[in-house]
C-alpha cells in the first residue's frame, strides 16, 4: 500500500498551531481523544484470529517463540490517533538533556525506573499496519511482529471486523499505539559466519538464510517481556531537497505519535508518570529519508510532546555521526535552549537544504 496523497500544508497557508507549550499533561489546553480505542485479550485473539505466516522461515521463528499449545497472555490496548496540531513554540528543554544515544538496535532494555515510568518503542510502519508481517521480508516492522507474535493476531482481528488499521489516511498521519504486547523471542540479525548467517538476517537476507540458521538466531524469552509500540509511517521517499510541507508532515507525524504516548501513559498509570520513547533512523531505510533531518525532527517532536527521554538507537557502525550532527544543529542553529517559534524553526530547517537519500532495498 502506498500513500494515496501527500499532505501539502504550507506554513504561509495557515497550518493549525496550538498556543501552548506541552511539557506535562495538565498544560494541554484540551487533551485530544483517539479516533478509536479498543481492548483485546491476547489469548482470545490467538484462538479466534491466529497469525498467518506466508513464509516458512517466519514459521520457524514462531515455533521457537511459542511452545506447543502456548499462546500470548495479557491485555492489548489499541488506539489510533488523528494528527494533532503542532504547538506554536518548541519549549525550553535542551536537546542534550532529553536525548540518550545508544549504539546498536532495539534491545528493549528500559532506561527509566519501571515503577514510575512507561517506555515505548517506535514501529517503523507502513501506511497499512504490519502489512508484510507474514512475508519473507524482515525489516524493522516485520522483525517486531515476529518477536511479538500477538501483533499478527491483532491485525487479523482488525481485518476481520472491517476496521481501519492504517497509520496514514487521506494523506494525514494516524499513528497507532499498542500497549501491553508480549515479546516472546529475540532474533539476532548481525552477520555471523559461524552461525550460518554470513550476511546477517535483516531485510531481504532473511529469505535467503537456511531454516537452521534462523533457528540458531532465535531465542525464546521466558518469561516474556512487555512492549508498548508507536506505529507511525514516515513519508515513503522523495527527490532532491526536502520541501517545507514534507518537513512539517514528518514533524506532525512524530509529534502526534509521541504526544499520544504521553497521553496513553498518563491514562494507564496516572498523571505525572515519566515517559520514554525508543526510536532510531525512522524512515531512513526503505523510504530513503535523510538521517540527520529525521533525527532533528524526532528530537523536536519529543520536546514538544513532553517526553522525559528520547532513546535514539543509532544502529550500524557509523550510525552515531548523524545523531551527533543533528544535536549540533539543534544546539547551534536552532537556538538550543531558546523558546523557539515552531514556524520559524521549520522555515530555518528547510533553508538548510537537506536532501532525500535513496532506498536501501529493505
């Protein structure tokens, strides 16, 4: 599924702005409500809507993740959110105090005290939720579903009753949040000749690997851990310099997803709960996004949304450099700790001339 249309809201045409600074829930003029919110029992999901694996290697992972006769437990809280208006100012929090850079990919380890915090992980989504989860693909989205098999059952349930499990609708972001899903296994994707995966397992390499290599790379997590997800889709590629409307669309998507996470965390755990979001170079693989720009915009969105921590997983070797450059630009070119107008910041970012990259094929 591709984007039906690209949002084209110009700064000069009067985009919607909120005249507040969002640091805590009680500072919002009015807390937005999701388009829909549903609760699911994970065990019932599996009985009524089991995940469907179209590729035998996905079945290998699944058979290790769940013992015979076993099924995920717990309750899944599903919500889908309409795009929220951007605050008119960025706030006062310095980026360096908000962002925690981590080498490597998601390890699902918490960075805040679980007793008083909720942590979320970004799902680098397609506009259609988990669209290729059962296929031979094994990029970030598909990997998360393989490690959290209840997500496949959730999608089948949403499909069965004619729901709209989409993270983009009419060209506008509609991020989907899922709380309480069990992580049942971990899959090592790094290159390892001795284990039979000389090219790793990420992306298209997964389909080329043997069943034995995939089995050796998969470890059951027992007891399972719990993950909260923000499924949000980045723009799927462009050409040349980023336009102002493209920058604003990315910022609005990330802000909506992050802000919804703050609101859902407060609803589940009470006012004042601390919130962390784990992310990375969202939209910079198959969609060809610019790593530095996408890091800048996620940091700004995190500040506006009122996160306590943005944990930025930098991935491969050399992945730290774009995040370092992004932090420097925020600090030196966008005012650092100054209370900047959002409009002005978007215009200044566009003037920096960031350019689209190319898809990595995964």
